């Protein structure tokens, strides 16, 4: 019974958030695997922080986009997006930093990397919230015009 429920939930996330899951796997891979030539651009100040911001902006932005795609069909409450596209990526960023410290020999945990992750999530969440509000106003105006 528990296994059946697990596969139902996994199937839901795989069909509702497929691109987000791919981005999560990509972020995890890039965060835990030593890339050859990753120190090739030391002349760019804070290059690693820029990468963290971009990765988590894309992750949170993709979660918001897929939420918005599904929210119109299901009338999902917006707090689902705040938890799934804002809080979860921040927690994921913290977990990845801990995994870098615990599970790799070439990476270390960094508060600055974590705060760069948070900045990326924040920018994407503000944009996602603005798109959500705009879409809801447009949908409400469309509903009022059809009466």
C-alpha cells in the first residue's frame, strides 16, 4: 500500500514537473562532480557565485513556470508555489552544500554559495509571483467579461 502511494506521488511529480526534475538532477550533478577545467577561469571574480545564482534562478524559475502551467488547469493555491518553488530550492541548496562537504573530497560547503543560491531563488520567486499575479488578473478579467 505504501509503495503504491509512493509510485502515485512520484508519477504525479514526473508528469507535472518533468523539466524541473531534470534541472534538479543537473544541479546535483554539477554540484557534486569535479568538472575538468573548472578552475580554468580564475580571472572572473566571483564566477562560482554567479554560477550558483544562475543555477538556482533557473531551478526556481522552472518550478514556478511548471506551477503556473498547471495552476490554470487545477486552480492550485499559490502557497503551493511558494513552498515548492521558493522554500524547497533553498532547502535543496543547503542540502547540496552539506553534501559537498560530506560526500566529496574536492568540494567544500560555503555559506557564500548558499547565499548565492538564495539570491537566485529570490529573484526567480519575485518574477514568478509577478507572473502569477498578472495571469490571475487576466483570468479574472476574462471570467468577468464572459458573464
